[in-house]
């Protein structure tokens, strides 16, 4: 008797938790539904409304801006920590690896509330430190660009998963390659830029695609708890807007349309690193 595949529980769980809500959202996206009566089919009305919704497209711009800043910074932190700690051993390595992974263990809500205290303009330690150093306070919770900077800071340091993957990729590089460079008199900078980083490029691309999705989706919690989308909608991200449309205004049909649109836009954004990698590989083959 043939045994079922080991991935069967995962596939069933994915179908139940991902595909079923996706199909339901796709059906509701073409309806007018508030939860008190049966959905009323409206055709493309929600899509027409979407094209004219300035608040939604402004939220898309905020999400894109946050992702454009946070994703490279998270990759820099994760890969930099992996390169720094890959060859270290003992207590220093243990403390460093724990410190890099620890922020990702903290629940998102607790992490956001911690940063709400850190950025508080009245008693927060970060504004107080800036005042001691004589650096102007950007107004992390009170000005539009200061709030966006605060949102970036909240999301920039939870790089534990990316750090583990980057550390595994760095450890997998054969030590004999770096030994050969040392024998030939090559510098550490030459080894990192000509051997280590080029061999880690595929992993970096995977992490970039992953972080685009993670940053766009996970911006909901800090935007809700730290800035509440303000001031003046400066930190109103698309997930927070969808939440408000669905659970504050009860527009479940239109919120489903926004959700599917966000899914498509996130897929396009995640495909950009892969497209750039394909263009770069094609150019290198042409030169070769």
C-alpha cells in the first residue's frame, strides 16, 4: 500500500488556511457585502472605485517607501551579522548570534509597544538621547516624516530568520577557497567581494523576495499600535487601510478587492529582484 506524501498535512493546512480564504476573498471582491445580509453582486464596481481611491494609492506609496528603505537595511544587517559571526566561536559568537535573533522572537505587538515607549516624545529614551547629543528631534510620533522614520526603525531590526539563512549560506562556503586566497596574498576585502558575496547572491535574492513580502504585510502591527496611521495618514499602510475598511467601516466586499490588489502588487514587487538577477545573469553570459 502506497503511503501518503509527508507533505500532505502541510498541503491540507495550506489549502485550509490560505487557498480557501483567498477564494472567498476573490468571490467577495465583486460584491457589496457588509456582513448583515447576503452579498450583492456588483460586478466591477469595486475595481472602478479602487482606481479613484486616492487614500488607497497614497497607502500604496507609503508601503512602497517603507519597503524600499527597510528591505535593504534588513538585508544589510542580516548579511553583515552573518559575515561577522560566521568564523567566531565561543561566548562572543553565542552572544552575537543570540542578539541578532532575539528581536524576531519577541511578539510583534510587544515589539511595537516597546518602540512606542522608545520613541515617545515626552519620556522616550531615543528623543532624550538625541537631545543630549544636540541632534534635532525629527518628531518620531508627531511629524509625517518623523513617524515614517519611526516606522522604519520598528521594522528594521527583526532579522532573525534572514540572519540564520545568511549564516548557513556563509558557513556552507568551503573554507579552502578562503585559504587559497590567503596563500596567494589576497586581502579579506578581496575574499569578501570576489568570493563570499558572489557565492551568497542566490540566497540574498531569496531573502530580498521574502523580506518584500514580510515588510509589506508586517507593517500592519507597528502602523496600528505605534503611529495609528498618522499623523495625517503619513504612516497609513495598505494592510492598515484594509483593516479599517473591513472592521471599522464594515466594507468587506471592498476590503476584499483591496486585499487582492495588494496581493498582486506585492507579487510584482517581489518579482523585481528576480528580474534584475535574470538580467544580470544574461549580461554576464553575454560578456563571457
